[in-house]
C-alpha cells in the first residue's frame, strides 16, 4: 500500500469524524433551536441509520474480517437516508440561500455523499480487505479503530473497573448488527410500503 493511499484512508476517517458526527450533532441542536421540523426529522432519521457506522467501528476494533463491508454499507445507507425523503427535499428547496440552517444542511448532505463515495473507492482499491481485514496490507484500515479502542478501553476501565477487549468488541458489534438488521427489515416490510418516501414530518409552523 503506497503512502498516498494510506494518507487518503487516514483522511477519510478524519473527515468522517467531522461530517458524520460533529456537524450532524451541531445541525441537530441548531434545528431544535430554530424549530425547523424538516431538518429535525432529517437528522433524527440520520442518527438511526448512522448507528450502523458505529457498529462497524466496533467490528473493526474486534478485527472482524467483513467489517469493511459493513462500513461501506453504513456510509451508503447514510447517503441514501439524507436524500431519500421527498417531502423533506421539497421543503428544503423552498428556502433560499440566505437561510443558513438549510443551506448548511444541503452542503452537509453533498459532503456526506462525497465521503461515502470516497470510502467505497478506497475500499475497492484495497479489495482484499473486504474479506481479510487482518492481513498486513489492511493494517491502515484498523488504525483509526485502534485509537478508538484505546479510548473506549480506558473509559470502560475507569467507569466499570473492567477490561474491554477486542473479542468483547466483536461480540457486541455482531449482536448490534443482528438487532440493526432486524429493525431495518421490519421498517422495509411495514413502514416503507405504507409511507413510501414520505417522512411524515409536520409542516405546521415553518420557521
């Protein structure tokens, strides 16, 4: 793996911290303050979908061989979730550029899309890592999760006086993945046919 590829993967994870955690947290608080129901609804659904990304980080900590597959699925689902809802898209289009909350939200959606595609491209360049994440050539993919593992391990030991190990991370990740998959299947079978691309957010009292 060349230096440019390593740098690109490292940068992808750094950007994901900012645009998949930091900015949506800010937008969530901002939309609540402004009482913008469309953005509040968009972000609430974003957080539900983005849980898979955090599950994939647990699987990376546990060095689960297919963890990178889950990471890419999570970023693709995140991208779909921020563009999918027709009523929210229609509502956001009604705001002009001067309304900073919706303008920032639109820019954030395009950035999330870019990050998702970049993750996919980088992963395809390291195709063997989809199945053999523990190989030496894939070590760069585990580095960000290794830093997270150290943080969680210290935090876990501080609060509970217990050791948080990689096998525990893998077990928790797989259990969480199963629960997530069941929830997604339930939504696809019950709610999607009923509501379609309508998010059902209330449009009363636009701000």
